């Protein structure tokens, strides 16, 4: 911009005495904005920009959407270097977070950056141009639905923006969560017909991903807490049926199967494997870090955050000690005799000793168990600034989750081609556990925890079932407050107080 300024001043000085119309220039920025989305290639670039907002976990401060989902659960302890190390995360883990929490602010902004970029594609692409353009629009609608699903889960009522705003529209009020869910449903219903079953690039949203997310949205709408809080229009049984219909569509696509070996699900070699329905893509881009703007980096920094502190091995690199697995979760695996999923979810001191590690930090909250699903394996990064460049993808939707959600919908009153037992026991049989007959909601609650542990689902499951106060009360959860996070105070101020705060914050 400085160069443009100096060139322009020079031209003005040289042009003295020229005709006035020489200076009547179109504003360059406006021309670029209005003329950019002219071809399918332009639309594709805009779509990639929307996908890129799935990645960031570090903006101008630490903010991992996964950590903010996992830390409030009984699966995880924050730990790190102790309570003074990233206090914004500690506050989330013990439910002392305030509206000024820096990580919560960046979580909010990640969601709305994503919504904004998806809106640009939807607004500028021409659906009559080609099937490719319609597919791009469908992917953008999937992404907008995903970002709003995250926003409404974390914050409840939020602004609902579906078009580019003019300056006099910037101060948006929050819309009821019921209305946000309606938009999520509408976007996914519109997207499904035009999404590919198997796209040319593995990171892109598919028909199965949209069907699974739509089913999940319906399941949330049927769940006791959300149904009673947000006053949805249909009965709970009707929402369970709508959810089951979508999960059945995913199953009938025939594109997905459970991985035979649970431990393979989160391995690098099995990314976009047969169980994966939607993943957030990460990569080693060999550029090092940018500590002022993490949005430009392509690696999964949560992997660095999760590794043991101060180790040095050829197998596992040193990390920063966050997101340790609770002893409560380990005990749940042991009580069930669930060794395979325990070993696929966590590794402990015996493993560290076996690879030659020693002297790792054991700070306040240390449990002795680290998350294997985000382990900093040495072969997953090779840049000199390794912490920025771990390639581990986030598994956002996988087939086991769909099977368990299908079982839950049936127990809730939906009809389906098979019984709840049929879908539920596929997940258990994969890890050689005895099948259960007459599956109940309590069975499903336990199975979801053991199957999906350390994947960011547990806290929201406890909230939607109405179990959070019972299970998380000792950790600081307060009923009527902590079902949602605080609205960031900085955003309230920037909105000139059009935004209001959640109750009791």
C-alpha cells in the first residue's frame, strides 16, 4: 500500500496541467471486489478460502475450537505448564471463563469469518452456469451450516447473517437459536442434491457429510435440553424420525464402513479412510510459523499442544502438555474391559518409557495419560518449526458416530430398517465387546463416551441430554449458565451493544 501511495503522488505531480478527466479513476479496491467472482475458477478460489477457515486454531491468540469443546468435559484435563500457562484455557476447563476470555473471542471470530466467506460464494456464484457452480454453492452452504452449528452449540442465540452486510447493518442482534437451527436445516437440505458422493478432492464436503450433519442437527433438536430450551416446532419423536431418515441415507450410500482396527482411525495413513465422512484437512506447508497470524498456517497445532513436555525421542516429539486424558475416562475403559479403545485413545507412562522418553513435566492436573488421537508423531512433520506443521486431520464426522446417533434416534422413538441393537452393536463388535440386547439410552450414553472420547463431543452430549450438571458439577458447571459460553465482551462493545450477554455471565 505504501508503494501504491508514492506512485500515485508521483503521477499526480507529473500530471499538473493535464486534463481533469485523467484523475477521474475508478476506486481500485471496489473494482476488484465487484469484478472478482466472474468465472468458475474465481468461485473455486472463494470456496477454498471458506474451507481454509476450518483450519485455524491460532489467530492473534490461542483459540482451538476442539480444545474449547473438550476441556469442559470429564474426558480432559487442561494441564499444560500449569494454571498460569494459557489461563484462558484453564478458565474454560474449570468453568470460570469470563466474557473477556481471549480464546472464546477467537472462537466466535473463527465462526463468523467462515460464515462471511461462505456467504460470498453463495451470493456470487451463478447456479444456472453449470453443475460445477451448483456444486460449489452446495459446498458453501454445507460450510455455512457447519459454522452455524458450531456457533449455536457454543453460544446459543447468535446473529444470523446470510448475505454480505452494508456498513449500516454491522451491528447485528442475536437471533433465537431456533431460527439458527432452521437456517442450518435449510442450507443442508439445499446442499444435499448437488453435492458429490465422492468428490475429486478428498477434503471437500460430500452428500454423506451433509446428510450426517443434517441428521445430527435434527438429533440435537430432539434432545431434552435443546428441545425444552429452544421451543422447536415439531415433536421430539418427529425430530428423531427426521434424524433417523438422514442417517439411513448415509448408510444406504454404501460409501462408509468401520475401520477394522480402532487404532487406525486417527492414524495419518488412514486419513480419509473408509470410516471418515468429513475431515478438516491439515498439511505441512514448510513455511514455519507466523506467531502474529496463525490463519496463514496449514498445520494442526493442537498436536503440538497435546504432546508430553520436555521429552526427546525419535518416535514422539516433545509437546506442551495440554489436553491430558482424565483418570475418570481411563477407569471407564477399564470397567468395561475396553482395552482396544483405551489404547487407541490414550497412551501413558509405560509407553513413554518404552520409547526411551524420560523426565517429562508433571504439572498441576497431571493424570499420567496423554491423548493418542493427537500425538506428535515424529514422522508427521519435518519442518524446522515442527510445532506449526503437524499433518493430523481432524475427524469431524465418522461412521461410528452415525451408527450410534441412529441407535439413539430409534431409542427416542424413530422407526428404521433395523433395530437400535443392530446399529449400536456394530460399534461394539469392532472392538470385540459383547453385544447388548435391548439397548437403552444409558447404554448409548456410555458407548458414545468410550467410542468418541477426546474428539470434542462429550461436553455437548452431556448438555443436550440434560446430564451436564450431574456429571460436571464437581468441575464447576452451573446449571442455567454453562450450557453455553459467554458472548465475547469485545464483540458486544463493537456492536454498540446490539449484542446481549448470555444469562449469568
